[in-house]
């Protein structure tokens, strides 16, 4: 069944891929139906596996399947093995469930595209790779999916490759992820050298064995986990490797939802949670994870408050929320991090697909300062978007409130000394900014007076294929948080068996929970006041704080800094190496041989006169030289 869960999206990729290569005219409806059916089949298998594990004894909640023998080198043998456990079951449900809704939405969104089979083939391949990453029972299988989602992100972000900016965005995502993947590979090599296995179960046993024997090299293990986290920085867009993700908005909106909500960007968080038995032994690595997450969360949130592109605001929001997840797993709250991953999949997919509905209805307009008053034109999109905004802002009782509050509490109460309250403060400030910029986005898009030209723009509601997925995701954003109610956390009990129903919690947690809710209300209220009640205030603030506004609007000039310090020097070095090593040495050597061959041929051609007497003289000379050589050898 696990192999079939992988095989279905792979089959969808092949069917649509053959249609795309054959150049046949296939409608988005047909291609999308094939792709959606494949993902829905995988979703049904994921549900059946979840129910199967749920019915099993706690110690038996794991299922494995060897699909085929994959790698055999000498005495080393590695099967293509898949495993599903409580963590894997949660991830497969999110990937296939939210992924299915995104596939259905894409049918309406890509209706006028020239090559829908190619697009849906890429979407299916992306889902296949993510499932391989999640279900892989060893590092090589996980890494196959890890690289697969990286490849598909390149193909999907640069899907409209005839636009140079979109093609460049795809290349940027590919290159930045390769930087992180180098660190990831080094970490895998270190672990293989230490323990001699790449299988997660075998790795766990080997770690416990060395720990019991007192032979575990914690310093080397710390280096390995830090290298693994470098890979997570790239895949999950953390400082300093986050720069690819905002540019990923160049792809079609369903791609943004798929990459940013349920699949690729959550891979790093999943990896740290999957390898918690390694990271928990390395406090320095956990400090790096939590510190990087907190810094990324506040950093991206400050950028989001001034962006004008509707998808860019959501992109930086994703970077910020991923920082929240890493802050959670960095303080050892792995279940809290996965809980926020799940709720984030619901409301962020909703928000991205909602933004796509707005862009679709506004004829590809993405500047929120050129929108306004869309509430009456897109009522269903408006209602679902508001639900997503309230959820991510952390307003109770929607999903984001419970998962975000759990992270803040785990950070505050962690055994990290003063670092715990500091992380809580950063997280609380990030929550305030999140509520503010999301309210700003919603107000500028849907409320107030229209700022578009009614003679050229004709806003309209999206078709049902796009709106129905929004409604389902809105419902999940409302009820999803109840999976992790403090004291009754079903997801915590399912993942780590550490929080049985009815457990008493510290009263301080409820105080901080109340404070968290007040912070969310404050952010929403401030945003509504500034952009609905007093729309003149933002311009006044912008005029009085021009320097700060310019820095934030230009994303702290990080892209320009990377261009100056990294891209141009590397390009210059490559140019020098090309001119010196490639042109002078390599080309010089190869062309030199050609010139020698040509010169010797020209010289030999001089004796090709056509006169028989000259040929005979050369033959006689050769014969005399040969006889003379043998006589000389015989005498000596």
C-alpha cells in the first residue's frame, strides 16, 4: 500500500507527461482530473494507514514495506524501503489532502494555459517526491525525495520560462537549494562514517548502543546535525538561505500554495523532527536551530509589513512562520512544531489560493495598492480569505491561535535559561507583526474604496473549482486548532505519547495564552484602524520614516548584498578561470595537437609528388635502414 501511495502520483506524472511530450491538445479539465484522481487515491491510502495505526497498539504503530532492492555495493546493501509511523501518517495526510485541494483548484486556475498536461505532470511529480521524502526509511530514499522536490520547484517556479524573470527565479531556487544540499550530504556522510548505517531505525539503535557504551562522539555528532540543518536552511528558507522563496512567487499561484503550504518548505522541519533522537543529544545544534528560527521569524515579518505584491506578503509570511516551526523544534518541542506545520498548511494554502482567486478575478493584477473594495465583487473569496487571516493572526479559537500559542509556551518554559523568555519575546513580537500585516493585506485588498480603473478592470468571482477548495481549507482553518488544545492535545498524544488527555498544565501557560490572544487582537485592531478608519496614517508614517520604509521595502537590500559579495565575485572568478584555464590551457592543448597534426600532414604532403622514382627511392631507403638495423642488432 505504501508503494501504491507513491506509484499513483508517479503514474499521473507519466500519463500527463506523455500527453505533453506528444504535443496533444489536452484540456486543463482532463489533465487536472487525471492528476487529481491520482493524488486522491494516495490520500485514501494515507487515511487507511492512519486508521490502521490508530487501531494498533501503541508499540506497534509503525508499518514498513520494501519496494525493491535498490543499492548494492560490495557488502553494503540498501533496499528502497518505506515506513509510516505517527509522524509519517500526519505528514502524508497533509501532503495528499492539501495537495489534492490544490490540484482541484488548479483545474480552474490553469484553464487558459497553453500546456496544462505539462503543468499537472509537474504537480504530480512534486507530490511523488514529497511522499518519498516523508515515507523514506533511510537517508538515500529521503534524499531522493529531497532532491526531487528541489527539481520540481525549479520546473514549476520557472514554468512560464519565456519570461526571463520567472526563469531566473527558478534558477535562483535551484542554486540556493544546492548550497544547502551540500551541507546536508556532508552531514549524511559523517553519520555513515560514525555508525555505518543509513537506515533511520538502524541509526537510532547504533546511537543508543554507543551512548550506552560511552563511546558516542558528541562533538562529531553535533557537527553532523549542524550540517543537516544547513540543508534544512535551504529547503525551508531560513536565514541566510531564504532568498529563493520570495522569488518563487514567479510561478503560477497553485505552485506557490503547494511549495509554501504543505510540501517543500516543510521538509526541513520534518527532517529535524524525524531525527529528533540525534538533535536532542546536541544542545548546541538545538540552540542554532531555535536561534535561526527566531531570527528568521522576526526578520521576515518586518519585511512583510510594507510589501505591495499580494503574493510577496504571503511569501515573507511563510518564511516567518517557518521560523516559528524551527523555534519550536529547536527547544525540543517537536510535536508543537509539527502541529504548527499542520495548521499552517491549512491557512497558508487557503491564503495563497485566495490570492490566486483575487489575481484571477483582477486579470493578473497583484499590486494591493491597485485593488480595494473587492468584497462586493468576490464575496466568497473575501469570506474565506478573512478566515485565513484570522487563523494566521492567532485569534481564538481558530487554528493558528492554538499552534502558535503552544510554540510560545514551549519556548518560554524550555530549559534554556534566559534564552527561553527571549525566544518568547521575539515570537510574541512576530505574532503582533503577523496580525498587523495580514490585516493590512486584507483591508487593502477587499475593503475601502476601489483603487482600480473600473473601465479596464472588471473584478469577478472565481469558478467553483477554485472556490470550493477555499471553503474546505477555511473549514479546516477553523477546526484544525482543536487537535492541540492544551491539556487535551490529540496531536501531541499521537506523535509523542507524552500528553494524555486531561493533563494539568501550569497556570502560567494560560496567562501567556491570554496575553498571546491580546497581542493578536492588538495587531488586527491596529491594522484595521490604520487602513480602514484612518487610511491617511500609512502615508504620513511613510513620509516621516522614509529611510526605514525604503530599507524594509527593499528587503534590507539582502539580494543586492549577495549580488555584490557573492554573485559578482564568483562570476568574475569563473570568467578568469574560463579565460586562463579553459581558453589558454585546455583549448590551447587541444588546438595545439591539431596544429601539430596539421603541420606534420603539410610536411608529409611535400613528398607526395606522384613520381614513381621518388616513391621507389623512399622504399629502398627504408629497406636499407631496416636491414642495417637488424645487422647492427646481430653484431651487438
